[in-house]
């Protein structure tokens, strides 16, 4: 428990990202569920320094957050609204109640090492783990990039081989007919490839 705040505040590795996990955490902290008098409701947000996530039962009426803002815990327990309009995506574009911040995961995806939001273009590291959303290149995108690179290299290699075959087809055919090994055996194929390579090097 962090003693710098006016009410009990606990450090956690990440904040809940859906209603089920949010309510489970609220019960664990014995927070109120009173929607008529919405006080002491569960909240989980990053601290002002963005070095950790904090969960607590907020001791005041839940505030309404303005569009274009996330919230952080500052001072001795004040909820600050911080601008997120520079985010790549995920910045809330409508008013929302502070205890529904889990509906806006970009506000809870914080790089605590570099002290920044992952969706902030200035944030140097976009790899996210745990309950937070992964914003880095996904497996499918990585596979597509790798396939494109391999395909390009293969195309260049094939074109190069075709050009060499056309340019030196006379010498290559001579090597084939000069081969003492039948082409249907592995040894014959190897001998053919070796002679072709030697011819290319000499050329």
C-alpha cells in the first residue's frame, strides 16, 4: 500500500481491461457499487509519473472525464485529466465516467519503463505485455513482411539464374554432354551443378 495518498492506494502490475475483471477487482478491494451515490467506487489508473498502476476506492464522487483526455492519480489522491489527442488511436472522443476507463484501453496502456503511453508517438517502445493490448507488429503482419522479403530475394535469384542460363547456355550444354555421370542419379546431378558453378566462376 502506498502511504502518500489520503486513502488506501495499491500498486498493481496492470489495470483490468473489461467489466468482469474490473468488478472482480472492485470486490477484492471492497469498493462500493452504489450507482445512486457513486462514491468509493473502484478505480485503476497510472500514477502521474507513469511509473506504476494504482488501484483504489476513490473517496469522492466519480468525475466525468472530458473528451480527448485520460486520467492519472496525482498529488495526495487527485484525479488529473491529461490530454491524449496526440495518440495514434484510442483517445476517448466522448465524455465518460472515470470508473469506465477500462473501455478506453489506450489510457491504461502505459510503458512504465519509459514513462509514457504506448499510443503516444513519442513513446520509444511499443511492446505491450500482460493484460494490456499488444500494439506492436502482430504475427500475421510479421509473417507478411518476412514472406515479402523472402519472395523478393527468391525472385532476384531466379532471374539471375535464368539470365546466366541464357547467356552461357552453350557452355552449360557442353558440360552436360561431357558429364560422365547419368543425370538421373544424385551423384550425376551434383556433378552437373558443380560443373555449372565452375563454368560460371571461370566466366
